[in-house]
């Protein structure tokens, strides 16, 4: 399963973070009945653009979704999304303090020459959009 539509999580003119739907042939093939979602992540600023694919499944998916909701509801907390595949060590970390979000991440594998590290600030609406985009149901 993938997200239904591409979605812009944040675009303040300087930083743009998006989730992208993935064609079925590129999605992780999972066992029926286990929660699983595959989506693309793109980040772009004035100088750089990066992309990676993330698959969240099974217990990790449920745990991360609960962490996101708790962080969003309390306006404070930390969670990290990482891909479970061996082909990347990409991640995105979200730290929310009193509604101000600090986002940092890496798209693409650090052991390749084309990975992108990024960092920017946003607000809690980014996390609300993220929850809506990846929540299965």
C-alpha cells in the first residue's frame, strides 16, 4: 500500500518536504493483514533536492503512528522515521517543542555518493499532515 496522493507536508518558500505515492511495482510486498505502507519522500531547498523511499510495516508502523499522534496531541515529543531496507540508512527525525517542529534527516544511503542531509524548522501542522497521509484505514 502507498499513500493515495502526493502531499506537500511543508513549503515555506525556502524548504519543501513532500510525500509521494509509489507505483505498485516499487512497493514492498507484504503479508496480507500486516499494516504496511511505502511512500517516497522528497526534500528541496534553493540549492539541493533529494529523494528516498521509505517502507513502514508491522509493529514499527503501529509504534511510530502512536508516537506521532502523542507528539502532535501534546505539541511536544520526538519520533524518527527510518526505512527498514538494507539499501538505505535514510531517516527523518521530528522534534516538537511547544508546537515548533525541528526536522532533520537524510535521504538516500550515506554509503552512496548521492545522499542528502537536511535540517529545517516548521510548525505542528506538518506532523498533522504526515499523520493523515500515512494512516491506513
